[in-house]
């Protein structure tokens, strides 16, 4: 296998953003396979679901919000701890940043390393990274569920279980049956599983499926606007997770090493997933985590900028030198 550009360092073409109203005051901000955000407009204020990677990118979302409302943005919800989702939070001037207790723990444990790792992986998404004031810290945390009222609008916030990370959070609008899934669900984009719990993720998605969403904003990819499309996206994510870890388990049980497991999983998934966003980026991280879990390492090891490059060199070919 020839050397491939490290992670998303070769992906420098700007993406087109789409701001679509899925229901009264409920919007999806999608970006052609880049991380999505959600916007929920209440009677007197606005909630943003996922903050984007830097204040500069967040300012673009604020400007978009201002095309539909001048209400203050008072809440930012973090669906998980990854830097591309959280480090733009300062741009909103929100009174509260909400996250699960598990997400808070991950920020405290590995937020700095994740910042450095992801900024190296995604140079385009970390535009004006020098303006990030530091890690984003929640002002409100919860364990399993909380309900927020934006005037008469009910927003249910759930931690349904581990999956993409140990702290994954969804937002659910029960009156409209609109769900914001974060990276628990992807559509036309490769699930990133470098910090995942493969044994839990499919079952967590079953709990999510039980909401029977009519519309769904995935972590990446187009918003889903019918119950059938929502179910297909959930099923597609489950299939990817189960197929990848199953192939890695088969190779581990045969005594193979990480590189052989990577090659086998890549060969099985590539025919269906080659055109999914960030497929080549995700696969080495995903297989590395699956290999660890199958070998008995229960919690994801911390990714650092140095570990990223070492792993990439071993599995995808030599990365560019800094």
C-alpha cells in the first residue's frame, strides 16, 4: 500500500455549508462531510449543538443564525469532547455550556492532548487556531438525562451509553421528533472510532433508534428528513462498527498483528465505504482502537500528536514530516 497523506492534511478544499430548517426553529448546519452543528430556537433564546473547531468557524455559524433570529445564544451543548466540536465555544457568548459528566471527565483527562492531535489532523478545520482561548469547560453537567425548556420548547438531553466516546450526548425535540445525534450516527461519512467502545456502540444505537426520529442531524453528512432515512443511517453506522470490530477480532484470534488486522478490515470495508467522508483518515485510528479493545484494553488510550504520526507510519505509510 502506497503512502497516503496523513489524516486530513491533504483535504484543503473548502466545503459548502447548508443551513436547513427541519421543523419550526430547528436547523441543521451541514458541511459536505465536515462536522455538523444544530441550532434550536426557543421563545427567547437559542441553543447551539456542537460549537465547531475554532472561534473563527463558530463566527460563521453565528452569522448564519443571525439570518433567522436575533435572539441571544444562551446555551451550547457539547455532544462529546473532541476538539473539532468544542473549541469554538467562546465565540457564542453563551451563558451555559452543557455536557455529560463523561465528556467533562474526558476534557479533564485528555483535552489538551486531543486539541494538539486534532489540530494536526485537520488543518483546514482549525482555521485561526491561535484564537482558541483554551479548553472548553462545561458549566452544567449531567449523568443520564436532563430537560431544558427554551420557553415552551422542550429539549431533552440524553446520555444513552458509550459509543463514539464514553460521554456521547444527544438532543431530542419530542414535539417535532427531531434528533441531534453527534457522532453516534454518521451518514455518508466514516464513523471515527479511535476513542470508541465497540462492545457498547451498537446497543447504544438501539436505544437511540427507540426514539423513532422523524428527522436526524448526524455528526457528519446530510441531515436525514424521513423516518426511513433516519433508520438507514443508524443501521449503516451499526454495520460499520460491527463489521470492523468483527474483522479485527477474527485476525486477532488467528494470531495476527495490528498491520494485518488493518489490511484485512480495510479490504472488507473499502468497497462500500471508499466514497464516505474521511474513510482513509479514520481507518487507522478505528482499527487501532478495535485491536486494543479485542486484546483486552477496556478504555481508549490517549491519542497524542506523536502517537498519531507513529501509528500512521506503521499502517498507512510514512506521514509528512513536520
